[in-house]
C-alpha cells in the first residue's frame, strides 16, 4: 500500500473514532442516583411482576429526556420494561385507586394494546392486570397513557382529542349573553329561552 492510501485510511479511522465519541457523548447519561432511588422506592422488586430487583431496571414513565426525576420512575423487570417502552401496555389513569397495603402508592389497571393481546408475550401469559406506582406519578401516567393511545389507536385518539377541543370552547348565550362551554350551551338555552 502506498503512503497516500495509508494516510487516507488512517484519516478515515480517526474520523470514525471522533464521530463515535461525539455520538456517545451526546447521549443523555442514565443516572445511578435515579436507579438507586427507584429501586428503594419500589422495595427492590418489579412493581408489576414482583421479580427481584436484580432482574429489573429503573424505567421512566415518559421518556427520560423529558424528565429524569423520581416521580417519573417505576421499577420494572427488563422484559416488561421493553414491552412498556414499545407501547405494548400502559396503566389506565382513570382506574387510579389508593393502595391500602403501601403508603403513598396508588394502583391502576393496565391496558394491553389490541395489537398484542393474542401474541405469546409474558404480559399475556401471566395475566398481569394491575400495577402499583407512587401517588406522585399520576401526571406522568396520564401523559404515558395519551402516548400509548396515540401510538396504538391513532384514529380514536384523534377523534377524542378533537371532540375534547370542540366541547371546551367557550360560547355566548344569545338570550342572556353569559358564557358557557359549547357542550353545555344547548341545555342552558332551553332553560334561558323559557324565562322570557
């Protein structure tokens, strides 16, 4: 190999190493403090399956780039964590209940996406149907469930969001000039119209 070709190959190798270093440095580092705090908070076991923390990861309820705090965390087995991150399952915020056995915890039913209910997955095999998380995590559960619905049921999600936006618009009663939510105006006008 001539000298010119060796220099080109060496330059290419150096460039690749520099790019790899940039990529590795640009990734947000996972916090060992976050993991340690989550492991303790969840009593050293997966909050869904109950397996020991040695088989678990500190999972973020919503992606950690958005929030790397304890209220955004739960302890999940590695497999269940992967399924959660792929939007296979999610806690349902409307099923929130106080957890009598654990102080500062609430429980939720979980929803498994229709796309995966007939697949051979551990979440289907063992029929997990409830999860317990810290009560302070509720807003993150709500956001995660929105993301889950958007990913798995985009048409339904879009319809629900549009309907929610339509029903929250303020409108004015033509009879009394009071302001009402759009979905409550008709009922009000039936009463208001009769006053005349």
